[in-house]
C-alpha cells in the first residue's frame, strides 16, 4: 500500500533567515516558509498512517547554520555500493519474513500465490501511459522472475488494475495513494466486501483474483510506481520490511521500481517446489533447494536468526510520520526511533530512515540538529549497497536547504552527486528537482553555461515526474522563488 501523503522540504524554511537582520527579515522568513510549504518530492517520506494494514497491501523558526564546505562525516563522499543479491542464507531469511507476515506484524499461517497463468489487465479510465508501463512491467516479470503472466485476458487467475476517480478513492481510503485487495474484481466488489474475511490476506488459501486501485488522475511516475509495488504484492509478498534497502517492499517508499532483489524473491515464490497452502515449516524445508535453483551463486542456505524490526520502532516511526502527535510529539518519536536503532546496534536502513525522519522534523525547531541528522542518514545510506536513491533524497534535502539559505555553492555541491548513486530513471520527479536546484545554484554563481545545461537536463525528466507542463512550471517557479529568497539573505 502506497501512502498518499508525500514528503516535502517545507521544513527548510525554518532555517533560512539570519537572526541579526532587520525586523523585515522575519516577514521574509515567513514568506520562504510559504514558498516551501508546497515543495513536495514524491516517494521518500510518508506523512500518514496507513488505514487498513491487515487487509490491504499499499504503497504512506528563524536561525542560520553554516553548512560544511566539505563532507565531515566519514564515508559521505564515497560512492554508494551497487547492490548484489544476498547469499542464500540471508535471502532465505528475508523470503520467510516477507512471505509469512503482514505489514502489521501479524503472522500468516499459510503460504499463498497464484497457481497457473495470470492475466493482468487495465480497467476504468486508464491513460495510455498505463498500458505502456504495464507492458514493460509484465515483460520484466516474465524475463527476470520467470512468471507466467500476461496482459491478455482469458485466464482464470486475474489481477485487475482499475483507475478510480481520485475523489471517490479519497473518500473511501483518504491516506492511501494506491493499494491492492485480494478476492475482489473491481471497486464495487471491494466496497461491498471491505472489512470482511474475503478481503483478509490471512484468510486466503490460494490466490485467484486481486484488484489494484489507482487514482485518476495520477502522474505517469505515480502510475508506474503503483503498478510495480501493488502488482508485485498481489503476486507475492504482502509484507514490507524497514531493514531491506534495495526493494519496493519497504514502508520508507524510497524505491519505486522492482529491483533485482524483488525479482529474485518473486522467482523463488513461483518455484515448482512451492505451492499454496504450505505451512511455514514446509516452505522453510523446501527453500534451500528453491534458492539453489533460483540463486545458484548464493551458496548453501543455512538457518539464520530472524532479524525482526520491533514494534516499538515501527510505532515510533508511525507516530513520527503521522499527523496526530503534533510537531513536538512527532519529533520526539523520530528521536526515539534513532535511540532504538542505536540500542540495537543497527547500522542499516532502519537507522538511516530514523535519522532522515528526525532531520525532516527538526528543521523548524533546531536546524543544526536537522543537518546533523541528515548527515548521519546520508553516511549510512552511502555505505549501504542498493541505497543510492535514499542517499540522493538526503542530498536533495541538503541542496534545497543550502539554496534557501543563500549558499549556492553548497547547493550545487549536494545536488551534483546525483545521478551517480542510483538509476535516474527510477525517480524522475526527484531528478528533475535536483536539476532545477542545480540550475538556480549555478545561475547565482554566475555560471550561465552550466545553469542552461542543467535546465536542458531537467526537461527530459520533468513531465514524466510531474505529469504536465503546468505542474513542471509550478515546480520550477517554487525552486526559483526559493533561490531568490535565499539570495536576498546575502
């Protein structure tokens, strides 16, 4: 289930005005806050609590500081390692936790999947880009995961992707951007079966029908992201794990396109040695042979201790991302998540995401602490194979802060490390925004040629990420206003 409340950098306004300025500086700081309040980057940090976690799987001051002239955190300048598949011992542990738990932490007693070919089709007011992206996704599922799926109707097993008017969908599930439900064939069927055992993943013995719901309208990137996450969870794991960095099955919502890891899990899910109805011990017993076939370079699978994320961490993150605790409560919850990570000795994506959330929530109250939190998150992500997209989101936060603070050199420093860490095509909205920040930063530095080139580079990503020329122009205007407000501080 993908959340509808998306990350913003509105908090950067909290640290953009210099305290020693005349009285009109406070008004300017308020203006910057207004400018940044709508500056949203999709798919990085949700700000909502999921509404039906057990039955649906979905996709959730005036101060100044001196940004570092160079990286001060060890490893922050190093390139992010490319992700390789884990060995079969770790892959097996991940497979079991993904396959036998729901996002709520509730255990599943049976393994389920589709048995036989699956037709994946579109309905509702599906735009042309949906058919294009669905075709690409199905081709990847066939080629990389070996799945017997098709976009042609006619099979008994079905996944229907239905586009529902956004207002209709928001009234029913206000905190969800898109989601998948088992045992229903369309929106009407879902509304009649909602809240019953029929739509409960834990009650399934085999999968035969599922429907993915996507709002209409949606940007091309939103459509693609929803197709990847929701169809993959309709086919395979319905759990999300905070500790996995290189997957769409993580509630941090950073990755938006199925990764090599995801394809490996789906290939194992549909290995002939497994079938619906198997118990946890039965799947675990068959898994060494399954992984030996599907991941032959992974070595022999041995049993590892589980590494579950405690509910205390999940609850702290949920409070930090929710809207009911107030600013101080959300900030305290994020700090609690960092303490839980430290107490458990984590140095993985769970620790990094806690720092990232704390940074976002601290800018207004304590900008120096916020930047330290971002640097901590970035250092962890940059040491973590497969976390390039996460690192790029941290860089965007730091770049936007620098631009709004009147520090164009630092803005280009943080913005220029993309697209080295990750695949640019996965996050066009982020890519376009980083190019916008670069263009404004170079313009302030008097480098017209690099500013112009950044605008050209931005154009190839922007419409896909934001959906229309008008939306692109709005975003470009927001970044330009941000840069202008920062320039007036100098």
